[in-house]
C-alpha cells in the first residue's frame, strides 16, 4: 500500500504534503531532520492520510494537492486523522 499524507509543523503551522509506503517511518524522518525540505520546521504532526494501491495513484494525488491550496485544504478536511 501507498499513502498520501499531510503533516503540520508545530513551530510555524506550515503544512507539508508527501507520499510514502510507511507513514510512521516517514514522520520519524521528518521529525529527526533527515528530510531537507522540512528539517527547519520541526516538530511535525500527522494531519491527514489516504491509502492507495499503487504508487502512481498516490503520486498523482500528491501532485494535485501540492499545486492547489484549495484542493489541499478540502482534502485535509475530509481525511483528517
């Protein structure tokens, strides 16, 4: 399974969208500073998650959410953890 996830920075309220096969491991990487694009905004908390059967489906949604703030906010509202 593959997942699209949204995380929120507890330090400045920034939202980040990503996709992965292991959400818990990926969140640990974000919080440990091993992801360059999120290292300075730690700590992060999981906001929303959606499961997909293929990486292609997850990457498509990730792309759609990253390019449209309105879609991103609506998706987070529906898939809030």
